[in-house]
C-alpha cells in the first residue's frame, strides 16, 4: 500500500485546487433513483396501506398480511431490552442517560415582556406533536442513532415518536429494539425505504402522519426525504461521515491513525483528514496506518475510504490550520494539542469539536452526551447538531393595549407606503389618525 494516502502541502500553489477536488461530494440522486422514489412516494400517497404493504413485501421479503401486523409492540421492545447481555444493556442505558442529561440543558422556555404602554411581546415554546424516526435496518443497524434521535425528541416533549426500520428477510436487530425501549419510542413499525418515508409524511390507514422526519438512510431514503420536504420538516440530508484532526505532532501516531480509521470504517465515501505542521509526524501516522490497517475487521472499507477521500496535509502553523478548518467546516473536528481551548475563538465552522489528546471522536458517537447527528459536506457553515431545539417550535406573542397608539401610527404609515391600505385602516380604526 505505498500510495494509500495522498500527501498535500498547504503552501503549494496547486493546493487550493487539490483541496476542492478532495472535498467535492455530489449527493444528488441520479435519474433512475429519482424515478423509482417518485413512483413509490406517489403510490403510498394515493393507495396508503395497500402500496406500503406491496413494497414491503417486494423489497424486504415480508410475509405480513397487513401493515398493522408490521407494528412492533411495546412488549416486544421491552423484551429485547431485558434479553440483552447485561454489559451491553448497561452501556446503552448509561449512554442514554448522558445524552438525556446533556440535552436537558438545551430546553428553551417561553418568555415575554411588557412595554410602558402595556404592549406585551414574547415567544411561546411548544414541542412538535408527532415525529417520525427512520432507523436503518438489517445488518446496518445503529442503536446509537436511535438514542441520539429519540432522546432529544422526548426531552423536548414530543407527543408521539414513531420509529420505522426495515427488517429485510425478517431480520430484527434486538439491540435496536432495546434502544427504542430505553429511549421511550412510542410506536415502531418494521418498514423502511422510500415507502416508509412517504407513509410518515402523508399518513396511511395505519401509519400516523408526522410533523417531522429525522434519522439517516440510504440514497433512496435521502431522496424520498427531499421529495416530501415541505409536507413535513426534516433534520438534514446527511452526506458521508467526516473527521478532521489537527495535531501538533505530540500525540501518539497510533492514536491518530485509529481516529482516522474510526470514520473511514463507516463506508467507502467517508473522509478522514489530518493537519499537522510536523512533516515527520505525518510520516509517523502514515506508518501507523500501514501497520494497523490489516488488523481492522473492516479493513477493505477503510482502505477504499482512505485511498479515495483521505489526506495528510502539512500546514505552516496554527493560523493556517484554523483557516483550513473553517474552509473545510468538518462534521467532526479533533484538536489534538496541548491547549485546544486557545484555538476555539478562531474556529467558526465545525459540527462537533473534540478537545485534547484524550478525547477521541468515537466517544462523541456513543456516549459523551452531545448529539452525533451533525452537519456534513461543509454544511457546518450554516447548520448545527441535532438537538432539542429541532423538536420545538416558537410562536411569537403580541398583545397591544388601547394605549398603543404610537405603534398603530407606525404601522399605518408603513402600510400606506406599501399601498396596503386595508392594513393601514385596520390600525387606524383602533387608533384614529389625528
């Protein structure tokens, strides 16, 4: 594997173009995926349970005779929780508690204030009524994603959380079911794909219509989410997982190599980038990667990811590193340096920031507490991690007293300037112009 990772020099004239190519990611569906998803979504929208059952039989090999038969009972979820190996159950419960504790700090409260003339202004915070949670199924099962999506929804006070997950060939992952029980999922259905997204968005005879859909999925799920956006709210359309590590050269290179692997093992399109001012350290990490890669269970996936989208980048120093961090706007950022907090004022764009040599990104994926649903593909420039605020709505409060004539006058003048005289007269009837 002599040329597994590309080496880049940030001060080289060709670097900006090379970086653009490295970061390029086109997550847009192709025409055939669009056509398939359109067909499925429209069928479920018009035929409801009948279409949903047809596609679940066709695509997942289900033998169910009704959509109702695909609902997984709370008793089944609790049984899965009870049957788990005690160490795994304890780990899930511990992670859930940490996630819950962190997200409780995000709860927003309603507020208001009253002005001198008696006008009241404020904001009312209310949770969403019903949320749909999509969870990948079969072998690609991630109970941690159940916790990260469901726990903040429950902290926010969502009235009903409906989880869907495919069970191809009847394969049910008990750890996912246990996570659903621990997180407080209200209803669960063994359905997946674009048909599940459509069912959540439009509702069927059995599946309740939701207000928002969260959770990851494959290209068909992502395309379906795009199609139903506006009918329901969405969390985000996520791209491949990413990690950007900035290291001063003093951390064990094996640690950094494994941190890069931790993202590369997700899939072949995941991206792992290391920045360092120490060329010798980059050499040491490259050597660690070569030595440790064959020891990984998912070495083929990791090797493809590193060869396709990874890089070791030599920077001139901290200032250039911060400039690149903000340019890349990574999903996960590790600051493996002596004083990581000193770098924070300069960092504007990152989904989650892991501070210090003993804070691997992997802890954030599972149990640190902050959410692991993060903006990818540079969208940290304008997006934030999933949180309680994604499951709450804000309504403005306005109450004017009879003494609010100055406010009425301002509204009247502005409305007439826009030739919207009904607006103006609505104010003038209450506070006649003098």
